[in-house]
C-alpha cells in the first residue's frame, strides 16, 4: 500500500514539474515577442522623427511677443517686430509657409522639435541652451541694461548687491540677477510686468536687453532711465535662431537664407524699420 501511494505521489509530482517547466519556458517567449514588437515600434518612431523640419510645407515658429522691438503684439494682436519680419523673410527664401505661435519665453527651448520647429525671440546663445538645441549663425549683438528710477543711486555692479531685481523668466537677465550677491530676484513671464513693478516700487531695478530697455524707458521717460550694461561689467551677447538638435539640413538652410538676406540688403532694411528707425 505504501509502495502504491509512493508511486501515485511520484506521478503527481512529475506532472507538476512538467507543468511548471512549461510555464517558465513559455514566459520568456512572450516577453521576447513583446520586446520585439516594442523594438520595432521604437525603430519606426525613430525613423519617422529622423527627418528634417525642411520636409514640411509649413514651419511652426515659436516666439514670445513681449520683447519689443524684436517681438511684440501688433495692432491685430498677432506677433510683430524685427524677429517676426526676419523669420518671414527666411521662410520666403526657403519656400516655406511660416506660422508664428506666441508662447512663454521659458518654454520655447523645451518645445523645439515637438510643438514648434524653430524659435526666434531675441534668444541669446548660451552653453546650456546649446546642449538642447542647435543655433543659427548670430544675427544680432546685444548687451543687458539696468532700468532704474531716475532718482535711483544704482550705478555699478556693487550697487546691485542685496537689491530687489526684476527679470523676465529664463532670460539672460534672469541668469545674471541670480548670481548677484544678496539679490532678491522677482521673475516675470513678461518683461513689461517687471517694469510695472519697478514703477510701483516693488523692485529696485530691472535687468533686460538694451533694445527692449530703451523701448520701455521711452514710454516712461519722466520716471525711468536705462543704464548701459558696460558699467556693470555685462558682456556682449549674440542672438540666434534655435532649431532642433541634430537637424543639420535645417540649420544650413537657415544660415544660407540669413547670408542671402544680409547680402541683398533685406536684413539692413528690417533693422532700420524695426530697431534703429532710420
């Protein structure tokens, strides 16, 4: 009886072991099939995204229309200004339609390659941005200014220490202000909001690029003045057009268009019409 029971148990265990082995051997096969399917999907997605933005009929352009005279809201509410005229001229050279989207400045770089194809917004070339996007050749040189009230004692880099400083979020002025000893930095999505807080005494100064600084001061000439960045030791910056990382064809095409616009006099006409007023 004991021998018979032992034989039955042995048979049951054998079936169990076979069943277990079958389950474990089939699992890797399913996983491998899933991995293969996912790999093929990833390969197709990578292939689809590897093309240049030049393959499109319409280029989606991101800007921040709160940075005059480079970009601002025109009479009809749509973006206008030097950068907008420039990118439209580049689009014409490339034989592409151009669709401009007004966005927060701080979101432009992250949106390149998915929501937008190109960003042009008085954007300074920095090492940090170059890690995420590719830039065109520089099309404009700029330097930061410090906007202060006319009765302000601020006149040098040391005077900026321990001050309340207004900046536009994500701009060079933002980076500079954050490194000033003891500074209390207020960040705004729009530079005009920083200037309004300066007028209302909520900040001691605003650090912003020279041309927008002059624009804002001209609107409040009796109350504000713009101090040149050289007296604060600010370095010259280069504006350029930002494009998806690795889209060499687009970068080369934009650079060629820029070169042609400078050679045929169009670029200088846009500068005169939008910036110098000549």
